[in-house]
């Protein structure tokens, strides 16, 4: 079985030989991934590393700068995570965010204390000194705070550069050594000018060349795939989504006919998608797809399974089993390619940090079928070129590879498919109901020109029934939830403010056209606290 920590390490080593790097030391903050994502928006490669990564390792990596993330601890907690003190002697710029700022202040002989008034949410930051870090910003900006401790005394060589009404020391700087600290989170959208602050640090202070481009990634990914696969054939788990479809284009460019695409129809796809997928790849892209019809087999594995984690594991295990069987018929194959993304790996591993080892503790949010569901007797070696990319970066790769908009613009779709959007028992009948309702939802969204304006939109079939009245008759039928969210990368999301007349039309069509549904509801919960999917 592929261990989550090993996979995390793999993501930090591939395809970046020529790119300048910013290291992000992760202290368990909920926004650590977002920091990495924001740095990449600046066309600079960022790596998310354990907080106890040594100065020696960072020197070997030739990092241009270091960002210390926030975290849930107090710097004075027993066993609180610390950095290698040699980091302060590396001679590279360091930006501490929240906990990272407090750690910097304490390590460099300043003083940190529990704040008399904790500060959470929006706060107006007054910039006392613009200098390098706050260049090109207004005199005051809205910032996003989340802290219980505060810097009470500045380290020698530092000056105050920003404060709020509640926090006297909200930003500090030692411009001679290029050490900076901010008590707020510049990486979140709520902070006005947050990306400009990161640009000032990454591009101007660290002198990073903005050479992290998808063209560069593609060239190096292709070279690595060729090196790893050699003359061996590679089997691709093609699902028809953006990730696996883009991966098919990249692998086909890298190894040509040594790529074998296999699409397993597990019965959990959306309406008409299996047929569309095979026909499109064969006719338009000239990439042959082996079509495996296995609906009954997968459905049998879910007989009586209610728990969402068990669903994912059952589907993931059967998914690999089918691949093993089909590979024997078509093979031999040494490698299985998957469109695993960086957030998939992180979410499957969890985000908590063991203060003794610096490793992530596997506190699962959910098991992605291509990570957590892998069986212990996996027979394939994995090729996962996208395991260090965010979703929007894959879309950029797709555009660079001339993947048609009809594919690269598709909404994300979970590996287990509709099986985790049918809450509770999964049956042919319940899948059919959801397919028809989901088709109507997406059809109307597209008709109103909103498909490209939302990150995801889909239906969820609830495991409960409710009373209704149809044709003067009492009904006791199922409910459909409409879920629509806006997002940049799926790590955080807000519920989409769809027009009421559109929701009304979708509801009317579903109730009238889909047998067994008498109620439609709309999910208005953001991520966090919810996730995008219901299971």
C-alpha cells in the first residue's frame, strides 16, 4: 500500500529542477495549502514541507525564501512545534504568518504573550511603515486575523510596521536580515492586498524568478515519465474528468502507443457520460479506450453498505481488482497512471502535525478512491505526474496541451461518482433517480449561462422521505438537494447565489419529470465548515 507520508514526499521532488523555490514550513494551519497555492499564482514554485525540515535540507534545495505557516498551538505549549534554529542563519528571507511570526519573535529574543483580547476575523490593519513588505498598499487594509497570542516585545533589529485596534504588534520587520512577520493571513481572500504582500515577499524581497509555468512543468513531467516508464507500457485509469483526461493527453505525448487507456464503467457515472467519453476519445482524439462494463459487479460490492468511507474503500478496491484482471488480459503492465492531485493527497492524509516527528497525522476527512482506497496487495507501480498540482493548474496544463474546452472546463467529479451522492443505500433505482435529477440541474445551469461561473453544481439524493401533495394525493417520496459552489481551487468554497427563478425552474422540472421526488432543497453552506461533497 502507498503510505500517505511517502506520497507527500514524492510530491516535493518532481518536475521542478529549473524553477526557483519557496519553502513553506507547515505548522498545521488550515490555510497551509492556500499559502502554497497563492505563491504559485505568482509563477513561483512552492513546496509544503514539515515544520522540522532542517536548515541543511533547505540549503540543499536552494530555496529562495521561507514562509512559516500559522498553526493551532501556542509557542509556549509543551511539545509545541519548533523550527531548526539554524534556519535563521541561512541568509534567505523568512516570512512568518500568525504562529510563524510568534515563533520568529520568540526565537530571536523577542517576547510573546497570551493576548488579553483574542482577535478573530476581519480587522483593520494600520500600516505604520510600508517598506518592502507593504509596498504599493494603502495606508490601512482589511486583514483576516486568527490568534490568541501576540508579540509583546520586538526582537532586536525589528521594527513595528503594522497594528490593529486590538493588536498593537500586528506586523514586524527586520529589513536588514529580510525577516518579516504578520499576525494576519495574507493568503486568504478576506485580506485586502494579501496577494500583493506575498508578491512583495516572493518576487521582490526573495528575488525569485517567476519561472514556474505549466509549459515548464509539462516538459519536465514528460521527461520524467519517459525516464520512469522506459519501454514499459502504462495503464491509465481514465474517468473522463479533467484530471485523467489531461493526463491521457500528457502521457500520449510522452509515450505514444505505450499508453493504454482503460475506462471502467462502474455504473456511477452521470447520464450518457460513458458513451460520450469513449466516443470522444476514439473519434476526436485518436486515443483508443478499452471500455470495461462492470456496473453489476460494483453495485454488488455496495450491497448493504451505508457508511461513506466504506463505500469509497469498496469502490477503490474493486476498481483496482478490475484493473488487475483486465491488465492480465491486455498486459503485462508495470505501471498504473492516475490523475491524483496535491489536495487529494493532503486531504487523505489529514492536516494535523505530530510535534515529535513533524509528520502529518492521518486524521482523515475522507478517503479519495485513488489514495485511501488502495489495497495492500497493489500490483502496480504508480505514475502520478499531477500529484503536486492544484486543480486550476491542471486546467492550465490542459490548455497548454490543447485539451478541448469541453473537457478542461468540466466541473470536478468524484472518483466514486454518484455512489457518494446517493446518500445511504445505493441501488439501480436510486441511481436512476439521481441521474435524471442531476441531468436537469446541469442542463438548466448551462441554459442560463452559469456553468462556467460556478466551480461545481450537482444533485444529492437524501436517504429520507418527506410528505407532499401531488394531484390532490398525499405522497411520501424522496428529496433532492441542489449543491452549487464557487471556488478557485476547491480548498475553500462558498455557496453560489443562483437566481431564484432558476432554482424555481429546476425544482419544478425535477418534481414533474423525475418519478419518486416530491421535494427539492438548496444547500447554502460554505466550505468550511462543510465540504463540497456530502459524503
